[in-house]
C-alpha cells in the first residue's frame, strides 16, 4: 500500500475525538478540496503490505484504536486486507473517507467517518447518495466541514432533502476561515439536530 505516514496522536474530528489513536495515512486522493490540509499525502513516503503496517502500528503500545485516513484510503484495493488484518488482531478501526467512493464493501466492524463535501470544498457533487444506505448512526459519522454561511445553507438543504438528523452528523468549521460562532448560532436558531465540534487536530497539529 502507498503510505504517507503512520503516527500516534489524538483523534481530532469525530465522535471519537479526544481519544489516543494510531493514524495510518495513505497516499493519493481522487479529490483536490480547496481547504485540504493534507496535500502532502499525495507523496508516497513508503510502500508497505498490510502485515508490515500492522508491525508499525504495534510499535505504539498505548491504544487499540487505529484510524485509516488519507488522502483517500478506499483509493487502494489492499485496504480491505488491512481491515481484515487489524480486525484479526483486535484493533478498533476507524475509516475516514471523502464520501465519493462506494462504502458497500466496508466491513460492519469498521466505524466510518464519511465526509459530505460542501460547495466551499469545490466538490459538492462528489458525495454518493447511495452511501447513506451504508451509514449506521450508532457507530458511523457523517462529517461536514463548513467554510461560509453559504455552506451552512447548502448542507441544511441537503439534510432536509435526505431526511437526515442526529448526533452522528458532525458540523465543524474550516480553521481560520469562518468564525465558529456563526455556524453555532445558525444551528441553534434553526434547531438542527446535529453535533458541532472544533477540528481538535488543528490545535495539536505538532503533537505526534
């Protein structure tokens, strides 16, 4: 598998936020979002088999939580073997994915953190609505990153159209792009049943 980096830090953007976690960042992505903060993940720093990735993860002894992120992890077919290897070794697995690739084959034991891209990303037409069928609100997250009031109005209409609500839907703001208070005030005014959080990893970005 093409890998950008493997590191140990704090999970920063999901209902698992704040928990110690080993991150496996794959290289390569099919989108180029305007606010992407991991453009460096396009560089392949090493090529590892799923078993070799497991060996690297095992160097970190203090958590059984592993997040596979990117880039776009589902861009690589070997990801499914990696899921199996980690599951067989009793790891709790998180998958962060951009929502543009079908989730049908992702095993039920994997907790999915799935982006819905807003117009501010430049890829608001990338989300596969069929993926909504593969979201379990009890363990999976739908994640929305907002960069403007227009993004907020867009996602509000999207949620209404697809009859979506609940605390598994996560709103956050692009760091230093829009005041979070603007989005929070709108959530409260409109009575949206969603969860708001800051992108914690932006505040600890130098911690690895």
